[in-house]
C-alpha cells in the first residue's frame, strides 16, 4: 500500500473526493431504504384500512363487516374508498345498513371454486337483500339471471329460517350462481332505520346469517 508521502497531490485529492462520494452515497442509500420502508408500510396500512377497516370505521359479527358511516356525507376516506372499490352505491346508514363478507365462518376467502351455504333466520328488518359480487364489484353473469335474493323473493322454511346456496352448478331453492368469478364478495343490505349497526351495547343487534363452506374443487 502506498503511503500519503508517495502520492501526488492530485491522487490525494481524488482519494478525498472518492471518500466523500462514498459517504454521501451511503447517506442516500440509507434515506432511500427509509423512504421505501415508509412508503411500503403506508401503502400496506392504507390498503388494509380500505379493504378490512378498523374499529373506528367498522363493526364485526362473524364474517360480516358493517361500515359505520357508509353513504353518509361525513364518511371517512377509507369508507368511501372501500365502496368505490366494491363499485356499489351506498345510501346513508341512517336508512340502509350494509354488511360485507369476503370470508366464510372459518376465515377462508370466498371463491367460486367452492360451494357455500348461507343460513339464517329471517332478519327483523323492514326489507333485506343478499347479493353476490365478483372481485371487481360486479354482478356475476349467469344464464339464470339470478343475482340476489330479497326478503320478498327468498324461499323460507316452516320455522321462518332460510338457506341460500352459492355454487357453480344449478340446484333447487335459493341458489346464487358463482360461475368462474374467482374471489367473491357477499353484500347483505337491510332497510332498518331503527336498529343500530351491529351495536351490541343495547342488545338490539341483528343476528346475521352463517356462511359455511361445503366443499371446493
């Protein structure tokens, strides 16, 4: 190794410049890593808040999520973005309650490759509907033209309960075709101005249907 005494002034100057460049490149690399981490965490958190929500924006019952301020003029940005992604127009929660399920009772993602049973008692509301959407928030095309069941059209059992089936193949009863839609989203909408949104503080919350997976292909 050459000593400083054997280097020319130009070589010494170049050496100092190289060290300074390496120093600043190290700082830039650290900052780039920091900024990249912040962006990834920020985007991940935003996606989660939009897709799943938080205790501030949602209430949970089983696989169903109710968005507290859906359709309201003072709705938070995450609620607005959630329903914009879903592609559905929301009325105010003062009139309409909307419950969204993307998973079954066991936590599995709803998918058209599986068959499901949605079972519950008739909801104590003025009116309700159950609709299946694909992962783009669109109705699922099918030759039967079946997209939803309502409290007026669903077939009920003698005890007042109902069962709706989700699957590719036609079956008797309340069948919602899923075709090859891929990931599915169920939306339960209720006209229920008097009942709080999944509020168990006063014991008046609705008992929402179970979503059970039967089998997958």
